[in-house]
């Protein structure tokens, strides 16, 4: 139980700055999760806030609840603002607090100076009545006491230097967009026995431990001589850590590599797909994080690795140990240079939405496939497979568009991937999880005032040749 409501001083500060907060505040999963873990919000409150369909409504709902959530609510809210890179709003609240403190201290000082008496060396003296007779020593003593009163304040006045230093820390480098709303990693809940029984017969087998092997290749720094146009992917190292922890928690054996040339990436993928241990597991995961163009990602040497060659490496011909097993791919890279600036939603005021468009990869059939099918009629003893199947690939952006990445929190797509799998893998199959990620990405917009990326948008997509539902059944072993 919370002790009581918010302190009146803090309540007044929120009320005074409510208009600015509603206009500028980004109430996302990270901020809500921070308040949830600090016991400021309850689970139902958090769900109610995140269920609101516009950022303004989320802000209003949070600001309505905070004053009722105890004396720690204000300080916790300020901490959450700092953690989500909204320090400018934290400073706004602090400045308002400082103004209130200054006014209070002035009133206290006036009241103090008019007090009936002060104790001084065991004697009483009337400050106003005996002001003419005060000695220099008494004046110094009074000044000293006033300084102590200021120093004892729970909210000392900020100096200009302190404010300037705080402002300086908000001017951090940003790449593309930047609303910094990555959720705090929450534990993955186990699949229930009932869920497994209801889905196991119509989904891919997923009972091995480990579930499979995962490969993460993350290119963060590029050769300035071979690839002078490719900047450092600040925040890319965060994505790598997030994916490593996510798939480890999902019971995958994760191998990660950083800063590989295109040829090293090919070699690494080839080595991974040849692992004999694939025989004993039920699935695999490949994650590629780098700069990119449509259909390819960059190595650190500025050379391109074609995604088609990656998919070919895991097809039913080149990777027989993974035949009939689901193979998941996740690509965090730009697929073009166009910035999605979004369009105004025609049926809802104040809402920003990405364009209503979908891209699809055209299915291709090799010239020898028809003949192969005819020849297959004579081989009745063995079931034939298409050359490529049982794959699903999530892309951070649509064809031709740029992908967003926060330099502190990592990319939008990987943030949402981590959050969605952690929350829903226990009872949702992977294709539906990727649909939910699309919905979350659609709702996001960049926060970078004064830059071309302010209120920019992104839209993720996925392609699939899965033939069944793909449930990961986390932490469930049917024979345990």
C-alpha cells in the first residue's frame, strides 16, 4: 500500500507543467515499465496506459494517476524521464521546483527576519526592536544562520553551472530517430501444459533442449578507408546484447560475431549451417545487423552480402540437417534511403500513421523445377521437398526505406522483437508475434526536435514459407 498521495509541492509542479508534458512526453513501454518496477504503477494501471491509442491520451492518463501514487511518485517519474532520454522534461520539472523553492525560501526568510527573538550566546535579542544596537558579530551570525537554512533545504537552488551541465548532457549524438523507448527486459514466462497439448499436433515439433542454435552477426564499426560512407552504428552493440540474451532465455545456444567483412560473414554463415549439431535440435535462428540496401547488407569493408545467398545456405539442398525444421531470420538494416515521414490519419485527429502500403517478395521458380517434379513421380520411395521451405524472415523496414535506430537503446525493430517475444512467446506462434511487432512499429514515431527525423516513421514486415504454426513452447519439456 502507498503511504499517501503525492507531496503538494510535486503535485503543483505537475499541474503547472501539464500542458508541456502532454505535448512533449513520450509514454512508452520503457517509461511505464520503470514506474511499474518501482511500484508506482500497478499492472492494471500499466496495461490501461499502454492501451490508449494516442500519445496524448497516454500522457493524460499517466499524469492523472501519478498524483495519487504516493510521495515517491514524482522522484520516480523524474528518474524514468532520465532513463528514457527525456531529460529536457526532467529539467523542466526541476526548474519549476527550483522556482517554488526560491519563493518558499524568500517567504521563510522574511518570516524568519521578523521573528520575535533569536537565541544568541544564551541571550535573547529582538531583531527589529534592537536592530540599531546589533553588533557586526550578530549580523554575521544571522547571515550564517540564513545560509544554513538554504543549505538544509531538501531542494537546494540549482546554480547556472549545474543547469548548463544538465542541458549539455541532453545533446547526445542521435542517428535517425530516437524516441528511446526500449522496454526493460522482463522474464520469459513458461508455456503451460494445456497450451502445449492444444497446439503440439498442429505445429512444428519444438521439444529439443536446446531448441536450436542462433547466429548473431552485428556490424557496428566499418573500415573508414574501404567504406568511408558507412558511419558507426551507435546502438548496434545494444541490439547484439539484447538478441543474445533473448535467444539464450528462449533456450538457444547463441554464437555472436561483430564487425565482419562481407567475405567473413559468408564464411561464418557457411560454418554455422554445416554444424552437425543441427541434427539434434528443432530449429535455428540467424540475425543480421548492419547497414544495408534492398536485398543486401554491408560488411565492414563496404562490400555487400546478398540476402538471397543467406537464404540459399539454409535451403533443403544445402542444409539437409534442417529439413522440415523452422528457420528464423531477422534482418536489422536499411532497405533503402527513403525516410518514411508518415501521413496524417484521415479518420482520427492528432494521430500519426505510416502509409497504408505493403510490400511482398515475388516467389520465383527455377527453370528446372517443372522437370524435377515430373522426374519425382518415378521416385515413389522418397518424399520430395521444395528447394526452399520452412523459413520466416522479419525485416526492420519496408523495401526502399530506412530503418530507425536509437544510439542508446538500439533499433526500434530489435526493441519490439525482444519485448514481443518475451511477453507472448508462451502462448503465441511466431508469425502472429511478428504481426504484433508490425503493429507496435506502426505506432512509433521519432522524437528528435529540430532534425529531419522528428516524428519520422518506420514499418516492419516479414515473409514466410512456414507450413505450420511455429510455437517456441518456452521452458516446457513434455517428458520432464
